[in-house]
C-alpha cells in the first residue's frame, strides 16, 4: 500500500479485501460478497471507474434499503438442452452468473448455441466480466440487461428505457478476446454521477432536463432523462434489450423495475439474458479456417490505424497487475467508513 496526499495505491488483493469487507459487514453473504468484490475490482483494475469500487457505495445503500436479500442463494432450473434459468432470489447478479455460467458453456459446446436467463437479480456491475469469462472458454457470448427507467426514447422527453447495456465477446487464439460493453444510452448513468461528484458539467448531448431541454447540469440530467446513442438506432436497440431481457425471460421492464424500487433508490432489480455461441460447433470442419478469417477482420481494423474495443482497458489491466490501482483518498476514506 502506497499513499500520498490525494491518492492511495492498493494491490488488487488489497482492493478485493477492502471491497469484500465493505459488503460482508453490511449484511451480504460471504459468497455474494466475494462475487461482487471480483467484478468491482475488475472494473477498477481496467480503469473503468464508473463500474469500479465507487459502486460499493450504491451496493451498501441497496443493502440498507431492505430490498435485496443479503443471504440469497441462487437456484438452478435446467429448462432444456439449450436453456438454463437461474433465480437469483433477489440477490446480486454476480453470484447467479457464477452458478450458471459453466452450465451455459457446457450446453453451448454440445448444442452450438445456448442461453442463460438470470431472474430476480439486482444487477450492479459491468457486463464485460461475464462475456469475457465465457470467451476464455473458447465460446462467444452476448449479454444484455434492462435497468431502471432513466432514458427517453428517440423523439420522446420522459424516462422509459434503462441504460440497457449490451456486451459481446469473441474468443481469439493466444490473446485477449474481442470484447465490447456499451450502454444503449449516450453514456452510462454512472458517468453522469461521477461528473456530479466531481462538480463538473456534462456534455450537452447526454441528457435533457425535466422540461425536455438539453442540459449540461448533471443534477438536472439525473432528474430529467438521459438520451440514447445514435438517436433512433440506439432507441431501437434499447427496446430490443427491454424485450429480450424482460418479457422473453419473464422478468421486469425498466419501468417495472423502477416501480418495484418504490422510490427507495436501490440498485435496479430485473433480469439478464446471456447467449453463448460455440464457433467450433457452428463451423464444423471449417472452424479453423473461420478463426483465421475472424483474425483477418481484426487485422483489417488495426491495420488501418483503428483501435479494437477494450484495448485501452486491457492496457490499463496490465499496468494495474504490475503496479496496483490508485483511488482517491476521499473515496478510500468513504469506503472505510462503510465498514461496520
């Protein structure tokens, strides 16, 4: 542990211990605390501050609001050769994913394609750790989830959609996967909250205020509505996420998740859909050639000076593994103050 006036540098093990202690002392079970600590440390490690240990503050708030079951143990419903459902039993999603992911991978490797539906979960983390974990087993993956209503549809001026992220990972031989994780909103809601904490204005194309007017004030943005990326294109994708990770799997829309919250300000409670694809089963005898063709696509991107998604994140990961991670002393002190 290294410290200066404004920041503290922690090893990944130290950061995991801090995160775990914050959660477990606030009533989250050991298994759930360990699973959640992993994803928050991963976010901090990869310099994704909006999905890093700052999110522990919201987790503790959710625990203290009484909506989430701190002792929840996910249950498995093996529906078919290509479908598994995990009931998170109103716990956080990270443990439910850990319980179901290996079964999902096994099904995909047998059938070529398989789906994992997680129900009744409080999702409070990025999606890329999940699709990356699946890609590490040689299987491509697509994940999506609604959130709370905070995003207006294109042409509208009232919150209806959530930020509704989509993540995808494609396994690559001998290297990190091709992976992206993006909100269908113009930006993740956590980014606006970080701007608010820093006392900074936001770009004026991220959100509208309560009157439907563009705003650079994070407070007015948070009380108004966020915007989708790409206008009607992001709006259509957001609606797709609502349907596939909501009614399709018998779980809540973003508007229903917000109503379930009853104004307490807890993390969103909803479902998540993860679809896995085995390139070997799909490709058959052509699978080796297909891998080379995929690599040619990536080479074509980088060969003209473009950057593959997540490359900056992977570079930050390497730095963190070598040197640890820095967080502000203010945040560090705030997290220590949450340990009870």
